[in-house]
């Protein structure tokens, strides 16, 4: 099964290319993407975990810049000298953000937590599939930009990380 980071990279590559349609099958997973005027449609089929086809529509990478400046429950990400050198961990899909694996469990990370490239920082649930989001960078969590249970958009910043 493909990792969410691999799917995210495929979406970016297709979005930046002149390819209008793409499909890929690997170890029981299928991905089919089609460009539609202003959006990329991703259809992910996973034979192992979901017998019903799952479909997720996402905005292209260019739209992520608009999300960065959108207020979300009082959180505004400003591009100033304080945040310019910080890495943003963004949502790879539209869904619900969860900071822990269950309500009884502690948060995966909090401000001050040290992370590596493969550290799971949260879960984004989309269409009953719980996707673990990895830090993708080694460093320290400086700010958590969303609250558990909050709806997030594709490309929306979730965490700010001070890279090492």
C-alpha cells in the first residue's frame, strides 16, 4: 500500500505536468487521477482496507497558497521573519484533523516535541480512512495550528517545525 507522502508526491507531479489523466496499480491499491479545468480529482481504491471505492477531490497545488493565509478559528499564518525559516507540515487532503489516535490517548506531538522525518504527528480522517501524517522533516514542533476535530483543507498548514 502506498504511503500518503507518496500519493502527495504523485498529485504534485501530475498537477505540474501536462498529463491530463493518470492511473497506477500496485499491490492491491489503485490510484486514478484526472485533471479537470481548475482541480485535480484523485480516486484511491484500496482492496485490502476498503471494499468500496473511495474518492477525494482536492484543489491543485497552486490553491494551497490561498489556504495559507485563510483564518481558521483565529489562527492566521503570517509570512514574516519569524515563520520564514520554519517548515510547514500541511494536510495532504481534505478531512478531519486528530491530534491523537483515540480520545483517551495522548497527542502524537505538542509544542516542543522533537520529530524526525518519519514521526507521526497527527491523523487526517477522510471518508472513514484514517491517514497518519508524518513530519517529513527533522526538528522541533514550534506551533500547532489546528485543533483536534477541526476540518482541514488540502494544503492547509497543520504544524510549524523549526528544522535542525
